[in-house]
C-alpha cells in the first residue's frame, strides 16, 4: 500500500511566527501545505486573506493545497492561481454550478478538488467524480481547528473509494479534521490518500517527527 500524502494545515500554525513554522514544514517529509481560507459567511470563522497568503506562497517550498471555505469561490480563481497553487478546493455546498467551477479551475491551470461537509452524502458526487482530481471529506464541521473526529467519515471514505473504482475516476481522497496518528491509521486503512493534519503537526514537540510518523502509518 502506498504511503499517504501529508498536507499540514496552516490554520494551526503560530500566526505570530509563520515563517519559522513554514521553514520547519519545508524541511519535513510533508507533501503539500494545506491552506484554509474562511470568510465568516460559509463558515463561522475568518482565517486569512490573499495579502497574507502571498507571503506564505513565497516562503513555502511545498505545493499549495488551497481549501476555500467561502461563498462564491469562483470569484477568486485568479487570486488562487496567482499564488502558484497546485490544487484549488471548493465546497460542493458553496457552488450552485459546480461543474462550471471545476472547469474554470482547470482552465486556469490548477487541479480541481471538491469538498463535502460531514452531512453531505458521497452520492452527491456521482455526476462530477470523473471531472475532479481530488475529493476532500471533512471529518469535522468546517470553521474551527482542534475538533473531535467524526467516526462516520470512515464509512464515507470506503463509500467514496467504491464510487471512484466504479466510475474509473482518478480522484484522490483527502480527509481533514481531527487527524492524528490514531485516526490517520484508520483513514489510511479505509482508503484515504491524503491526510490533512493541523494540531497533530503544529502542536507536536517535533513537527518533522510527527509528519514522518503520519507518512508511515
């Protein structure tokens, strides 16, 4: 079985010392850097905007995995692209015309991902699964870090894995929320390809060692 990709979530970093934290991620085995953009409308919190992310993009050596927890994410495709983003991720629940948004992301030269909230069934992806490069399953309700892992997510990972196999999709499965060594192992066993870890990485005594352990679950 292939090792999972690890995408540490910048939301859990020390915002007063982002440069030091990003440098630690650069030196680690992390595959991507996960960035949660929140607008206080789609989710009950505000994180950071593009003036901050411009500097984050300059500092990081990892591909950017940008997760837009915002309404009307299609308005910001150019700004996300200008960061040098590898993967732009939008919520199923935030896009009335999801197929169009996915195509716009790809036309801009990025990979396209779609996120499902915990209460949104995997079956809602049936008509889009062949068009996306990745699906992110939220294993907590989006908006805050440090929440408890929703165990039903394991069933959703298995169901999504079946949908991908049945349709011939090449989409990766990413999971975000409450991911640590214990839940990460269960997620990988269920079929997850990418683990987003926030507190587990940034609050660890040794971030590099924690990422190493997550890579080798």
